[in-house]
C-alpha cells in the first residue's frame, strides 16, 4: 500500500501532473507479495521452507530498495526544480538513507568475501541487516512526514492505480 500511495502522492505534488517513476507501484506490490511469502513460512522447519523465507525476504528488501531509490530521486528532482518545497532537506535525507543501505550491502559483501571467520561473518551480517532495516523504517517515517507536510490525503472513492 505504501508504494501505491506514494505513486498517488508523487502525482499529486508534481505541477505538470507527470506520472510517478515507472514501475514504482508494480515493484511495491511485488515487494509486498514477497514479504507475505516470507511471513507465511516464518517459523517453518525444513530446507524448502528456509529457501522460501530467504527468497521472500531478499526480494522484499530488493524491491523495496528500488522503490526507495525511485521515489527519493523524483522527490529530489521536484524539490531542486523548485516545484515542491521540501522542509528540512528531507529530499536529501531520503537520498542519504538510500546510500547508507547501499553501503551496508557493499560492506556485507566485502566481509563475506575477505573474512574467513564464519561466526564473525554471521554476526556482521545480522548487525548490518538490522541497521539496514532501521534505515528502511527511517525512510518510511520521513516519507509519512512529507505526506503530512504536503497535506496528502486519499479521499473516499479515489482509485489507486498501478
């Protein structure tokens, strides 16, 4: 729902009424479906279930990250063009949060590649994943705050479109 709403919001704040970034809503729906897949098999035993959980969460985070990039790029473009006033440099904040997630991913890959201590690698993976999850949450909080500041409202009977 977040990305469907974000697509509507981006359409509503764009002065020329341009469509939101291509694929934002579709990627968002796919992210939600993979999150449901992950949650459906959480706590299940067995290799197949473990594979489904890993598959679900990796695609959830991947698709959500792409949505974050697409939406923050559009918000930045609109604010830099002077079309939308974004308080407290929230446009840049969203970009920095995206870069932090990318940095954590690169660090995670480097640790896996260069460190032989399996216990340390597992510990670092957990730490970095939790930090990335916290950044995702900060992104969503910032996005919700922007919706509030721009008086975004979904009205009864209004259609959400992909």
